[in-house]
């Protein structure tokens, strides 16, 4: 019986880590970490300021030509 070559993902893991056993597993968040993130999201606090988000939206609309010249209009 003939051995089959390893699957592409197996080759990538072995190439990056040396062996399959050394591959790191995905790290899962602890219950406390998930609770802390939920608490921050649901607290109503601004994580990112409105001004920062506004700048991101203006840049996005200008760069993808959805609203060309918006940045000039907002600066003026």
C-alpha cells in the first residue's frame, strides 16, 4: 500500500514549526476575560471617541470615492 503525501495544511504546519506536535493551538479566552469584554461593551462608555470615528468615516468615504471632496468640505 502506498503512503499518501501529507495534506497542504499539514505541510504548512510542519514547515512553520518543524513537527505537527509543536503547532500551537488557538488560545481561548477565559470566562473572566469574556466577562470583562462584555462589561466594557455594555457599560455605555465610549471606547473610541466620536471624533476618531468621525475622522475614520470621512477618510473612508473620501478614499473610496463615495463622497469625493468630503474631507475638503469638512475642513472648510
